C-alpha cells in the first residue's frame, strides 16, 4: 500500500420484527419528521444536533435545494438514552462514534449545539445513516456491565439492537464502537479494540437474520481518535483518522504521520499498520476531493506565500510517488483572493467544479459559492435558507 504525507498542516426497512428490537422513548408510532424522500440530485444534505423541550438530543437531517436553499426533505432521529452515558458529572456519548462529533455539545450541556461553521466532515459521518436517511447507526451501552453494542434507531425513536448477549455468564463484556451503515444499508459495521495486544478489529452485523458477527479485518491501532469509514457497496472497512474517501474509492485523505494521501487496499484495513510511503514537507491542510487525483487544500495557519493567505488551491496527487516534498507544479494557483478572512470549506459540488465556504471577518460570518478555478470571484450566498443550513452542523453531502 502506498501513502504520501502532506505534512501536518494539510436501504432496506428496519428489522422491526426481529428479536432484540427495543422501543425507544418516542416509539409510540407517531412520525416525528417528514417522510418526503431526499432528491437524487441538486440537493445539499446537512445534519445537526440539538436538545428538545424534553431534554432529549435529536439529530436532524435536512435536504436543501442547491439553487434556492429551500428545504426539500427532513428527518429527525431521537438519540436513545442508551447511547449516552450520564454516570459522570457530564453526560457524554456512550462510546467512540462519529455521533460524538455531531452531538457532543448538545449532549454535554455546553449550551450550544455547534461552535461555528464546520469543515467537510470525515466520510464516517455520512455513513451514520443509510442511503435514504431512514435509519441512524448507534452504539448502545449497558450501564451495569459497561458493555457497548451496535444497533440503529429510526425516526420514530424505535431502537433495534443487533448485538445479542453471548449466553456465557462469565464472558468478557463486548465493546463494539464506531457504528456505521454499509452503502446498501444491509449491515452495520463497527470496531473493537483489544487492549492486551493493541489490535483494532473491524466487524459487521447484518440488519436481517440472526445479526451474527462477521470478522472483516484487523491491524495495529494507530490512534484512539480513529473512526471507521466504509468503501463501496461490497463494503470494506477503513479505520483511521480524518478519512475522506476519493470519488473513485481508490484513495483517501487520512491522518497518519501528518496528513496523508493513502492508496486504499482492496480489503478492510487499519490505516497505519505497517505502511510504507514518502514524507512530503509542506504546511497545508486538505479538505476533500475535486476528482480522483486532485484534492482541495489551503494553508494550515500562516503561509510564506502572501498570495495563498487564507486562500485555497488544488493539489494533484497523481505524480507524488517517491518525492521528498511537494513539487511546485503539483499545486494549483490560488483560487480566491488572499485576505484577512478566516475561510472554511464546507462542501464540494458532485462534479468537483464548485465549492461552498464560510468566511469569518471579525464576528461577521458569511457564506460564499465559488468555482474551483484559479482567480475565481466568490459570490455571496444571499438566499435566506443558506444561513440556517450552513451555520450549524455539517454538510453530509452535495449531490
């Protein structure tokens, strides 16, 4: 497997009749959110988390028309009580999961649901949900044994637990974490960590049948902050930090010894386990893929090139094999003018030709649409729905 380092700056229905189903706090059959299907194109899908009047966190997924910024579809998922740990001074999520990034502030009573515009998320956050956004994968905790098991919740709050008790009264408690849906919605994948050997295991459970555990892969643990992302419909799991998968599913941005471009293996793998590669020294940060070879990047902090200050550019990763540093001809010219604004990329269009970014000047936050071409002139997004859509939570996808 080949990697390159961009140094540190850079759907099927629920199994409602199966054993192990549990009724959630809102499982009285009342529909909690709209059932309109999400459009297949020209839609921007966002996810945010907040507390309702009954003090229960809820995740809201909304589709926005990419032209008018009018909401086109919405789903709300109550976060099950078993997915939260209130045994300490603060309520936290029960176990490692991308749901922690989404709901951490809402759950721990910080008083805000978000801390400003969020950059393009890791691939794992989109995979909390099945393809049609009808179910959300969750990690559930047994407060007595501290066992964690995977399952999913629907918009009515009904929880389906996929991990049954093993039947051995003297067995270790399971610790299943990082629950995500496979692309076709047929299984929930997860990770387990063996503290004795330092090994991370990747496994899955089907949402139908007996939900038997299926081993998928393993490797030496690279980071306690890693998340599980899936590649392809015939899914394989990629476990690592800040994983953002390329459109052709052959490469990923990931953090190993800095920010890296990784050639993905054709099997489930833990990134960082015995990988060879080249180190490239340049202070950049990369947000997502423009096409199968280029990633959209910007400076990590200050830059020696004043023309790139708070700007963005593309980086061509196709010719980086065996080099010690990023060659000048691999970096595109600045896309937007250099300014004193703090800019955050929030979404890239499905054709890789446009981006949406948030721009903070002092305390004034505005959102812009820009072509991903050198010397572009960003256009302010003035539609009334855009601020609501982009000021909280994450953009899960633009399709």
